[in-house]
C-alpha cells in the first residue's frame, strides 16, 4: 500500500459523516489533513459523537500489492478498521451472587465508526459513522462518562501518591482534578472519592504471593495495659536482626512517666518489607482496643508509613524522628554536595558546615526564625543546586514542615 500522505473527512454521498440519528454534520469536502494527523481526526470525531471507541475489527491488505494488482484481483480496500461504542456487548447478571450490583452499561445496539482506505485513492481515508447510539447520550455524565474506567495514567498516579505522598486522600483528589481540568478534555472521567478509597483498600488488604513471607506480632499483658492508656507512640524499625537480610523488627514504644524514657509495648517480626504487614498489625491492634486513641506518632522518614497512619488514624498527628531526618540529609549531603576542583577534605568541611546549619534549623522552636534560617541557608549555599533541589522537592512544604520541624510541634 502506498504511503498515506493525506486524510480527507468525507461528506455527502461518499463524503458523509453520520454522527447521530437525524443529525448529520457536513465538513468541507476539500479539507485535507496530513497523514500524521489521522489520529487527531479520529479524536475529533470521537469527541463529537462518542466518548470512547473500541476497535472491533481490522483489515489490512499486504503492503507490497500495487493498485493495478488490486484492481485485477477485485480488491478495493487497502485498509479498513471498525470501531464500536464502548457500550457495545452483553453482560450476564450475577445478582444472585452479588446482591448489590450496579446496572450494566452494555447494550446490543452499538454505534459504529468505519475508517476505510481505497487502492484507487490511497492518499485519502474515509470516515463514516453508522448506527446510532442506544440507551445513552454520548458525553452525558450520568449515562456515559461515569461508566468509563479510570484511565491507567490516573490510576498509576493515584497509586504513586498514595504510597509516597503525605497528602490526605481529599487533597490528592483535589490536586488531580485540577490537573485533569488543565487538559481541557471533556470526554475523560474524572477522579472521584471511590477511586481513591478503592485503591487505599486494595493496598491495605493486599497480600504477598510469596509463601515464605511471614509476620509475627507479640506483646505481654503488662505491655497491653500500657498501650491502652498511651496517646503518643513511636514506631521504630530495626533491620539486620538476623542472617536473613529481609527480616525486620518493628517496635511500638510509649513514653513511661516513671522512668522518663521509651517503653516497648508491642513487637512484630516480618520478612515482608512492604506496607501490608504494618497496616494489618495496626488494624489488629485497633480492633483489639489496644491502640485506642493515638494523638501522635513518631516514625522513621518513610512516606509509606505516613500513608498507613493517615489511613488508619486520620486525626493523628505525625512526627518524623529527628535522628532519621538528619541521617537522610547527611546521606544526601554525601551524595550531592561537591566542590569542583577541590580536595576531598575541603568538601567534607563544607558538608559539616551545611549539616550544622541544618541541625540549627531542625531544633529551632520559633516559626518565624525557622523560616528565616531556611531562607538564609538557601542563600549561603546557593551553589549546591543538587542538594537544594532535593530539599525543595522532598522537605520544603508546609505539610512536611509540620512533620519534621520542632517549630511546628507543641
């Protein structure tokens, strides 16, 4: 088949685009569109007369056949593709097994879009919409758009934010809706609360397919009593507890008023480094009325743990362990802070100066002075762009300040 160099949307007779019953739209028959805009043409028709087309049939002739050979053998089409409305199909009700079941969107009378290319005019495509939509109005929010599954790109972004972001489910939805509105597409279903909560539940109830995975939690009666009356908790993670590098020890601690220091109230050992064991452990403690009314959690610098706590105890404040915050920053300083053409000792001195400034920022208790020191830090070390970019992206937001800054803690 010769290379397509143009696409023509056809009107009247051979040049007719039928959008809906008793409604036809004529387009200038002389309008030509370059071949690379074929998909744009298809999208425009999609926007006009259907929210989503599904390919149901494709026919492509051998590309090495000439127009003369096609004519001699009676072959007219060099290409054809058939699209059906996404409502097309049948569905067998499972109401007997699922008492609560929404009504199916499937129907037996789909609208069809035919795209054809002919050997006699290989430089043009013909777009013809046949058959009318049944039992729904294209583009209607209730009968059409709401029946679409959420686009994979949104599902992926939601999953990433739920696993890595400290934002609430409500804020994630608002941010994604703003992003969708910027696209200017009216035919895409927007994110709703059910999408987010379904993903949260899927994450919280997911199980590892690994048969060797385990999680064991244990606590004494004395520990149970201490946990019931506590309101502030610290979750500590200890790695390398055995020869198996995957095994982790999680420890819940509370502050004991008598001894003035932390007291372990629950332990869990697992070889699953995902968030599922922590989620299920917290949910068990909550159902058992052991983790009753936590006001504050102090944890490692782990976004996954932040998500777990916000899911199980949405009203609880979260605080990062200062030791782990400084450890994370120190590691980043070692990786990204450099002085071109200088000795290693000079770079180490600079890293030490930067770390000392950071410690002053962390322990600063006055909010105004805290923000002033951050501005001063950026000015003093503005040549270290890599580290400053890391700080801006991962730590320098109002929500993150509340987690790691002492100025925001009561």
